[in-house]
């Protein structure tokens, strides 16, 4: 088994724990107090260059203070594209991208799936998805993603992780995408399934404590380390609710801070019932985080109550789940139409006052999931007016592939 040595409050250590957890890679976490402590434990000279966190693979390869790319490479995850050109390139390996990849490859298209982090997207960060069809007991998001990854590989999808599409260009009837590490990807069509990223709180010192007490999302990898602690969760939607329930299994107390008078209307009613009946969970309505304090890690949060009073409360962990912003920066210099929040506009939503945008070049109208550039599709949360659900993302991924076929047949 992989062994990961580190300090619990170290941001790089958290990043690696999170990546391994989301990638469904079993590992043993071994708490260390210093680099020297670790060197001694591993029987290495204390004067060496060993820096925490340290990852040791089952074959004995030792990585000192590795980047996520180093870790992914050590696990054999990072590969280079095998082909010069693909029928379809899919960006984002969340539920939408994985579904698109499975259907595209199973239907004979040369398919590449490009993911900038770990496979699974937001779904991969959630401890339990209970409303996905066919899993009456629920399924951990990372497990669902891992099953989909294996299915995609079985059909011959090339999955490139730790690769990010940063700029797209449409010419010669193809999409050319620059990758962050300098590579280039060429395909006859593409599906953007880049989802959304967590919105930040926007309070002072937030960046100082990232991964060192402040976490975005469900905290699936961190919950086991919260034993006996009082932790805070910000947000009133489904994802915050799931984080609360998962953390409540380990922490002494979970305080959920909700900006409004009630839990979000988008939160599933089964989750609301559970939150209200869990004794170590308190919900504070009309409350917000207004400050953060600590040294190397988070020690206190300032909570503003409905009457405007601010109280500083001791805690080492704050989980933020307040919705997201779409990943569509890559499209900014293209003819792809985005809405005011940055979501990709597709199909009939492109029509305003009975007219398609001037940039649309074809006689036919755009297909349902097609953007304003023919052959470029969007699926899942990144799409304008999308329904933020795993099932919807999976459905749209599959549907986008049928439009890819129609587009490719147009020649
Ligand atoms: C904590 C939590 C709990 C949830 N619980 C549920 C639930 O119980 N039931 C439910 O139905 N839904 C749930 N959801 C919502 C659900 O997870 C999302 O609707 C779904 O994951 C959206 O899938 P997606 O593929 O569109 O996008 P995402 O899951 O956001 O995946 C997008 C992927 O694209 C990658 N990416 C971004 N930009 C680039 C780029 N430029 N190049 C390459 N890759 C890129 C990202 O790294 C990410 O992996 C939950 C969400 C969260 C966060």
C-alpha cells in the first residue's frame, strides 16, 4: 500500500490526501512532526534532502514533497496522447465527461478525455450520492467515478489526467486546444464538460489557510481527522448538507452556517430531515463567516450573527460549500457565447429575439447541446441553465455524443 508521511496541517499534504481519496487509491497516512522525524522513521540520514510530505509507493519509490503531477505519474496516471488527432476531445472527467467518453468510445469514435486534476469532478469529492439511479444504498462519488473510469478505459478511451485545456481555437473544421503544460490537442469535435469550481468566501486571509484549515467542498478526505473537534460548514445547499452529515460522523460538533432563513430549496428533503435530527449538528441561519485567524493554520473564525454581532470561535477546520463558478476561461477568445456568469450557452438558448448570434455560420440551427461554434458541445454543470445533478450530467454527456455523430456525418 502507498504510505504518505506528513503533517496534518500542511496544505501540500492535504492536496495529496484529497487527490488519492478522489482517485480511489488506498493509502496509509502517517503523521510526522518534522522532516527529520520522517527521515528517522524511514531509516534515512537526517541531513538529507527529505521534505514532507513524503510518499512511498508499494515498490519502494520515494517522492519527497511531490507535486500532484509527480504523484499521478508515480501511479501511472499521466500518459501522453497516442494519436495526433481525435474524432472527439472531451474536457473534464466529472460525470458528464466520463459519460460522454464511455458512449463516444463504445460507439467507435476515437476519443480522448482530458482532466486537469483527479477523475470524478465534484462528484468525486462527495462522500455519498444517494439519489443516483440504481444505487439504493447510495454510492461514494469517488467509487462511481472509478467505475466510470474503468468502463471508459475498457472501451479504449485515452484518459489524460493532470492536463488542462487553457485556450481553444477553431480552424480548418477542427478544434485546436493548447494544454497548460505546452502540449496541443487536435480533434474534429469537442465536448466541454469542465463543470464548476468552488466559490470562495471572499474574506481576508482565506488564501493563507487553504488546505490548512479551510477546505472547499465535502471534505471527504478530511472527515476522519476531525475526531473530537468542533468544525464549521458554510452553505445551505445539497453539497453543504452532505458535508455536514459526513463530518458529523467524526467530529464532536458541526456548526452549519446558512446565509438565508432556511436551508436551500435545492436541498433534498431526506438530507434536511437528517440534518435536523442529528444531535451533534447545529444549524445557524442568517449567519456568515466574516473573518479568519490563526498562525500557520486556521485557529479561529469570526461568525456574524443575524443581529450583526460578531463572535470569534475556536476551530481548526472550516468547510466551504457555497456553489460554484464555471470553468470557461479557455473559451474567452473564441466565438463561443457565454452568459454573464460565464456558463456556456447552447441550442435554443442561443436565440435572442428570434435570432441566432451573428457568429453562427450554418443554415441549420444549433443542436440542443451545441455551442455557438458548430461541433463544439457542452454538457453538465458548465452549461447555461444546467441542472446541477450527477444524473443530469451523465445524461447530457451521453446525449452530446449523439450530436457529435450527427455533426461528424455532416462532413
Ligand atoms: C459535495 C457535493 C455533493 C454533491 N452531491 C450530489 C448528489 O448527492 N446528487 C447529485 O445528483 N449531485 C450532487 N452534486 C452535484 C454533482 O456532483 C454535479 O452536478 C456533477 O458533478 C456535475 O458534473 P460535471 O461533469 O458537469 O462537472 P464536474 O463534476 O464539476 O467535473 C468537471 C471536471 O472538469 C475538470 N476541468 C475543469 N476545467 C478543466 C480544463 N480546462 N481542462 C481539463 N479539465 C478541466 C475539473 O477538474 C473537473 O474534474 C454534488 C456536488 C458536490 C460538490
